[in-house]
């Protein structure tokens, strides 16, 4: 079974703090993704990576950056957290050879005060 | 940005009935579609994917793809209370990316 894990289930941070969200997958998948999910807005892609040290902007990259130093690990960084970044953050991974299916981690619910 | 539309409001079905969900897409060339289930407070989990026109069955779930009319459906037969969740439709649109609909909530009434 594909396993995607995220470093925290719940986080509370203050405005202006630098926030790190980490995602690890154990299936040797090339592709990894960060989404945020908000009521009424659905899943929106922030960034994705198709290889180590490679990254591409998704639909809403502003205020975020990412890092992929190892194949299994993909980090999302909020450089200076703001209240409008309060959301559920979901990491996913996929392989180009496995029917493009994305497998999701359990999610991190972030509250920025 | 790709658009995948799931326009129906919450769907309430009695236990044992068939729940029917629809999703429309805008790109006639789209090839691959996915249905995910998401329980409240949890992450999406894959139910099934479909590439070919027609029906694909997996247990109580049937996905239907109609490329001419640009819609994909999910039928849940013999609905159970455990099927109460939000169902997300997704479309693959290249470069390893999926576009997700906003989801349809299903409530199965015992």
C-alpha cells in the first residue's frame, strides 16, 4: 500500500511565523504535490515536483515555497504566515507509470492566529 | 486552469438505494478520470479511475464515462451509511496534474 505521511495533523502558528510542513512517501514516486482545501473552493494546487530539486508552480503559489532535496520528501514552506493561509493542507504523490493516480496523506490543519 | 464541474447539491438517499453523481468537463480531449471519496476531516481516497468510454464496475461502485457528452458519473449501489461522504471527481490534464471538482456530499439515511 502507498503510504504518504505528513509531519503534523494540527498546527497553530502566529502571523509572521515561518512554517514548515513536511510530507514523506514510501513508494518511490517521482511526483509529489501540495494542495490546500477550503470550504466552497475545493482542492487547489500550490506547488508540485516531478523530480528531486525540481518544482513547478501550481494555481496558487503566492506566499509559499517548496523544497525537494530527496525523492521521498517534499516540504511546503510558508515564509511569513498570514491568517488567510489558515486551511487544510494536503500532500499527494503519484508515479507517471501508475495510471496517474494521486495518493494523499492525512492532511495538516493549519490555524494562523 | 482546468474546470471540472460538480454542480449538484447534497444528495440524500435511503439506505439500500442507488446514489448517482455526475461530473462534467470542458476539454474534449481529456482521457482519464478519477473518483475520490473524502470523509469529513479526512483526506481523499481513491475509489476508481476510468479511461475508456462506457462503464467500469468495482464492487458496489460503477463509473461511467461518456466522452461525446463530456461527463463522467459514479453510481453507488445498495448505499450504506458508511458511504456518507463527499465525492470528488478529478480529470487528468497532462504534466502529471489532476483538476478536482469541488465535490458532492452524499448522505445515506438509515
